[in-house]
């Protein structure tokens, strides 16, 4: 592989840089991550440069910058979102806060097809996530594409091969985004195809051997796709005798999950493992916790405590064993894995004690530059079964972060004012709405939000509900998630219930989750739906029990996602069975794409 045959992607944090690299790898072209502070010498041997998106505004103090000299290297440059705005600012254009913030799909009208849009139709669906907008173009640039809210959605200086896109071509919800990147990487930059998953396996096995040396690896295996593929890759690199797997039953697993995991690992021949039941300890560590970040950190630390205890019980010398993890790239970037990334949520494998081990070189993470679709591709290449490779993603803290907690009191919010604004938009679509007195995590403009949901009430098709949802979250910053009511038919009252993580609540959620997963499997939708969180929310509608939120999504890499429009018969079956559970009083459906809502609620 020639060192010069590569694209360098400058990482400004957020959700885009490594995903861009992923898309370039799909073109079988090698790519590397660069930092804004990197020396210009590091860029001289590449074929082209991509300036990624990021959570900052180019106009704010301390926002990441690159040297203006980057545009004198004679290399093609493609700026995306933040990178697009930064390029224009550095080249003496003007960037201002937009009148309308765009989050979600938009229609791009292409004015000039060649060379960036060659082979594409005049109108394209694209994915927007921005607040700022380029108001004045630098000298030599012209607009080559626009949306209804952005006249500079695509710009070009074809003489110097500089291009800027306000939208995100790297996400799956820009359907022809890969073609745009192909035009830049293969057409404009003249790169050669030289990357493959087989090459990655060879490279990673070599890296694992070098890092581990004569030590062994101790892996916490949840039984999910990531940890199972990591385990298989470690086995390939080191052999079965040098890898020990531990499965921890936290009490937050799916119904009968741990027994299933044990059977599957045995079938794979990974006999060097055992299961420890730590349900009591995990419930104690989250007792009385309400804040989602505190819950995640407590659970992450408890994993480490149990790992250390089991290492001691197994008489494994800590100096001769490293910690293995199935960390994938979204885990690190959502926990501010780069200097300029915003923390969306702290993953259990990125708590402070784990970070210290990572910094000390004591953690082996063979998947940490991959996305979920790549992990599945890797698993298939390693010979794992379809049933394992295509399991739905399940968070390390399990149902603990799908079971929302509350003190029973919402911090001061002007719900009346927010309600009125939401009602105006809902009315445009012939719907009623109710702002709910609880908050969840979201991501808007690559930054974390912690905001309110609202629920839409009425009839209509999925397309209409999606339009209403997008308009509400774009125009009302206090709302980052929109739901649809399925049971009961109307909302007369909503009460926020005081609730923490208890065995009774988790047991109830396990039953609801089991109903959902059986229905998905029976309808043969396991591949069509990328992930289906079933979320329990401490809200009593019309004096009933708690609320269940259905959150099926379509995604490939978890950086973006669209809600999956369930078939009416499947949805009705799920609703009927969930409503029959004692303690459940309502069923809602999450209409929110990502952004502005994260896939998980916490």
C-alpha cells in the first residue's frame, strides 16, 4: 500500500471524521485521521484533504482551526459542514448564524454537476445538521447547489479543486453521498483502490501481537456483536489459551440473556470463560441515582471493580494481563474521544478508570476505529454465524439506560410557552400535541442536548408524522424528541412519577422488551431494523401505569439514524401485548431521527 495513495481527514470532533474514513474505505481507498494542529508536512504526501464537521461554530472563541497554508499545498480540499464553513472563513468569505437551523433531510438542487456531482440527478436528498451558514463566498468560489433554507449548500472553486458541502455526504441518509465522495476521492483526487477487510485483519493481528507481547488478554464479553467479534479477533491473533473471557450478569440484561450468551460462546469453542452473577452489586451501585450520566459512570466503575475482583479470584497476575474491550468508534467519539468532540454520553467503557488504562497502554481495543457495519463485515470474515453477527446492538449498561428515572420533579422549564409553540406546528398537520415533563439526551449540530420530548396525537401516515417531527425539533430548541401516541387514544393528564432503578421496574421492562424482540423476529425484521430499544419512562398518562416508548431505527453506523416505520399489524400486536402488562399504562412511538435525538434516550 503506497503511503501517498491516501486521503487525510482533518478531525474537528463530533460525529464525522472517522465516518468519512469509513466511507472512503468502502471505496477501497486508504484514509487517515489528521488533527487541526498537525504539521503541513504530514499533508504533503496525500492525494487529497477532507475537512470534517464538528460541534463548534467557526465564529466562537477557541473554535478549532487549520492553517490557511493548507490551501497552498496544491491538494484537492473538500470541506463538510463545519469544514465547509471554516474553509470559507479562512479564504475570506463570511459565515453567520442561520435564520433557520436545519436538522434532518433536505432537498438539494444541483446547479453545476461536474465534477463533484457527476452522474447524479438534478435533485438530491441530503442530510443537514447545522446552525451557521455561509453568507458570502470567498473569491473564486460559486454556489453549485442549494436547499430551500441554504443558498450555499454546495460550493466550488474548480480551478483549485476546492469544494464545500453544508450537508453530510458521509451518512447513509444522504442516499447518494457515497457517489459524491467517490467523485472526489477517485475522480478529483485520482486515488487508487487498495484497502480491504482482509488487509485490516492482517494489520490488526500484527498490532495486537505487538501491543500484547508476552502478556495475555482478559475480556469482558457481553455476548453482543462488538465483544464477540473482538473475542474472535483476539483468538485469531493470540490463540485460545491466551484470551480469557468473563461475562457479567448485571441484572440489566434482556430476559434470560446471560444463559443464552454462555451457550453461544461454548458453541464457538471459546471455552476459556465463565459467567459471574453480580445483579445484587449493580442494583446497589445505582440505588437512588436519577441522572443518566451518574448511572452510566456508576455502572462503568462497577464493571471495573468486578473485573479486578475476578482477576484476583482467578489468580491472574495483573502485570501479565491486559484488558480487552469491544469498543467501537461511536463509543469513543460520543464520549469526547477527540480534543474537539462534544460529550454526548459517557459510555461504560470510557469512564475515568478505563481512560487511565487506555492512556497507559493497558487496554486492547481491536475494533476502536470501526463502525457497526464494519464490525459485522469483520465478524463474517472471521467465520462467525449470521445469528451472532446480525444481533441488534445492546448497550453495555443494558436496560439500566432504557429505564429512565426521575426525582418526580422537573427542573424549572416554561412548559406553557413551549406547549403553545408546539401546538402551532402540530396544528399545521392536523394533529394535537403534548409536551412531556421529562428530558432525554439528544445530539444537534454534533453537540449534546438534554431536552424535552413532545407527543403527537392524531391520524396520518409516517411521512406526515416525520415532517411534523422534523419541523418541531428544528424550530423549538427546547424539544429534541417527538413521539406518536398509540395507546391510549388521547391524553387528558400526564404525571411525572418518582422512580429509580429497581428489580420490579427492570423486570417489567424485560417483559416489554421480550415482547418487542419476539414480534420483530416473527415478522422477519431483524436485518431491516438496525436497533430497537424499548424504553420505559416514568410518566403516567391519564392516571395509568408507566409509559413504554418504542424506538426502532434504521442505520448503518449509529452516527445517524432514521426511525423505522413499523407495519401496522406488527405495531398493533406489540401495543396490545405491552398494554396487557401490569404496571404499563401507555405505548408511544419515537419518531425522532438522529440528529436531533440519539438512538438511546440516555
